[in-house]
C-alpha cells in the first residue's frame, strides 16, 4: 500500500517533468493549431515536440520563444517577423536553417549550432554576431543591424553574404573562396579586397567610402553595383561576363566598357567623366543607359551613333555627342592622374548625440538629417549638431556646401 501511495505522489512530478513550459500565448496557440497541444495552459507535452524537424512560426506576433530548446530534433526554424528580443537555441544542436529576421534581437548566440548552413538575422538590432563555430555556413544574411564588425574567416563554405546596412568598417572575405554573392552596401568600408573570390558573380558595395576597387581576379562577375563611393578608377577588361554595371556617384574620370561584350545595363551618372567608351558591340540590347551628371564629358564612343542619339540622348548632358571614334579616346595612361578626396567628414560615428561636420575645402551652408524612411527629421546650419533627441538607428546626413552636396550615413546609438 505504501508503494502505491508513493507512486501516486511521484506521478504528478513525472508528468510535470514531461511538460515543456510555453509562456507565450501566441506560440502555444500555434502549437495547438498544429495539433501538438490541445489547451492553452502554458505548457505542451515534451514528447509531442521533441521530434519536430521543421517549424515555421513566422508572422505570429510571438514575443517569447521559451520552450524552443526542447525541440531537440529541430533542423529548420523560421521565426521571422515576430517581437522576439531573445532566442534560446543553445540546445537545438541539429539546427541547419535559422531565419529570425524582422525581430528585435540585440544578441544572438549560435555557438551551439555547429550544423548551421543558413542564417538570416537581418532587420534586428544586433551589435555583434559570432559565426566562428558555424563552419558549414553557406548563407549569411545579417543586413540592417548595428554590427560594428563581422568575422567570416572561419566560414570557407560561404556562398551568399549580405551584411548591408550596418556600420562595418573592415570586411575580410579572403577565406571565402566559394563566395558567389556579396552585398556589403551602406557600411563604412574604406577598402575591399576581393582577390581570392574567384567565383563571385554578384557584387553590391554601394554607399561606402571606397576609393578603389580591384576586380582583376573576379572574372565571373555578372552584376556590379559600386555606386556612391569615391572610386577613382574602374578597370573591367577581365570581367568578360559582366552584364549590369552601376558605378554612379563616384570620382571616375574615364570608363571603358568596350571589352565587356555582354554588358546590357550601365549607370555611370554623377561622376567626373571626361571619357566614356561604351562601344562594346551590344548597344542594341541595352536595357538602360545613364551618363548624366558628367559635365566634362563631350563625346561617347558607341556602336551606332544614330541609334544612340535616338535611344540615349536624354540620358547624357546637353551638348554630348555620340561617335564611333571620339577625338579623345579613353586611355589607361589617364589612370591615377585625378585624385579627389572625400570633401566632408562626420565624427564621432557612431554617436550617442553630438556630431561635428568637418569640411576639407568649402564652407557648409546647410545640413539636413533624414531617417531610414526618407523623412526629414532635423535641419541645421551649424557644423556641430546634437542628435540626442533622435531615436537610436541609422540616419543619412545631407550636407550642402558652396560647391557640392554630399550625403553620408551615421549611426545614432
């Protein structure tokens, strides 16, 4: 009789031990909808979830994923577009794919997920991200966070990397030999070494602070977006597969795409071009062409001047002519003769409030600050500005001077 009583007393404890606590009502309701639970009581039978391999709880208004650790067989987790501030996945050792984008995570620990092949943590508020232990990683999307640095030297299998919209000042991809797609736009990069990325097919590095871009080793490139930097020279003779090129808003004085026979889209506007050779034998198949904003450009080399006049006359400045042989053809001897430096600097960046705008040459007339949605949030004619009243996030500072207008990105924390 005593043994029966003892078992009776122990049974509730055993039952409790087999329960996984699910404090979030929306999370538990989702499990009920899947047939893994039957009543909203703050818990679910552990045996019902331990063998689940794929879980898609995206767009479910979930704020707390406590209990996810007991999904010990989980391989694929999609929890994007929720309200998560933390993600306890340290026991999900079989996880191969994780999409936690569109939440409010300020930290993410994937050190106990050694099988992870795909990670999407974009659109959060991450300050750091350590993928050192995720050697099999093939896809990493960490855009639109507040990352100061990113180390991918331990990820030799990486194919896709999107770290755009952060504040990264240095990015080393020398160990990512298999990299096919790289998007690092809207950061603070001053240099980018792609000499080991022989398989690179798509490159987006716009809105950085690059003064040079060597693509000699990247013969597989199909698309390039290097706009809004300070690049002074762009040598493309080795990039025979190139189809789309956007190099607008740089400091280019000459551009020769005559060897890029597959090119069918070109935007080289807002440079200082004196010479443009677009005679690549494929002008008739161009999807778009824009060479406006190059006040010193007088003539463009093309396949067919009559066709160019008909199709492209609105996409060059007034007075620019088209010819099969301009009198001043592009020459590699011009490379390096023109060196314009960035005219303005903003410091400190990132900032907690006060910033100073320094000009190397001309006087600042007016300053406008825009948020990431393009809304004007501040106007000033002072070079010392207090951003303390603004919420933490990314902003674009538009600087008007006597000679030019420049937009730079700044991070408020």
